[in-house]
C-alpha cells in the first residue's frame, strides 16, 4: 500500500505577519522494509535543515539510507545540490527515492545505490560533499561501523564535511563513542529546543517517540582539518 504524506515547515511570523512556508510531499509506504516509513527522526532532521535553510543554497548534500528522503528533499527545495542514496541491494528503496523527487518536481536530484561499508564505483564517483544526512540510520547495532566506515571514506574527499544525523534511543547499551574514537571522529549533540524541535507537532505532523530522538553532528576529530 502507498499513499502521500505532506509536511509543512513554517517559520515564526515576522513583524509584518508573513512567514515562509515550505511544503514537502513524500510517499507513505507500508512495506516490509521499515526504512520506507517516515519515522520521527526524519522529521526532526528535516526541521534542523529548515532551521538552517539559509546556509543550504549550493551546498553539496548527500543523504544516506534515504528511504522516502524527507530531509534530502527539503534540502533540495532550499537550494542545496542533493544526491539521495539507499542500499543498492534493495532497488525498491531507490524507486521510493525517485518517487519523492517526482512528487516534489526535483528532476535534478540524483539517486544512487550505496551499500554501507562497500566501496563501489558509485561511491567512488561521488563528488566531495559538504553535508551528509542520515535519519535513523543507527538502527541495527551491527550496521553502526559500516555506516561510519562509509562516512569516513566520504570525509577523505572533503575533511570538512559534517554528518548531520538523528537517531532514536532504543537501548541504553548502544553507544557510538568507541566507534567514533576508532574512526577518528567527534560528535556534538544538538539540543532539540535549539531548532524548535522540542514539541509534539513538527511540520504539522505528530511525532510519537519524538522525545527519544537525538540530533548529532559528526565530523573529523582532528582540529588541523
């Protein structure tokens, strides 16, 4: 089954009463691949992008594990040069990425297959990125290192790249700290209230479980970069 889900991102009204509004439509798919569903992490990450939308024009942005691609689509509508990616092992996921582009009239957005931890010709051909996006990609602990290995490879192309990621806390025993140290990365936690994501309704969508979402910015640890 598939439908359409609509999100409206708004800024607070200015002195004149007007405020910017951006609408994003994405497929709402009930599928065995749970990545096809819009989880709270995606909406929180999209809200962070909306909050920083004035810094996005002409930025090179790659969304990994994109699925329905809400954050990447919003970034593209705010002027970023976006590439959407999902596992090359699941063509259905890539089809959903393309559907999201079509729904939002974004023919310029490229869709590529990238499997975490695998160095393929597609990842080798990617241009240097400024921002990597990932919403709820830290879902299965056995995937954590493969994700960071992929991000590390992309950081080699541009050591100043940042990985903007949201994840939902599902177990107190799961931690990225050791893996970040191993891959020479550092992590900054961004409070949800700092970008108006500490509420029950974001972009006109209710978010059960939103209170367990964390926003991270991961980058190279070395200050020399």
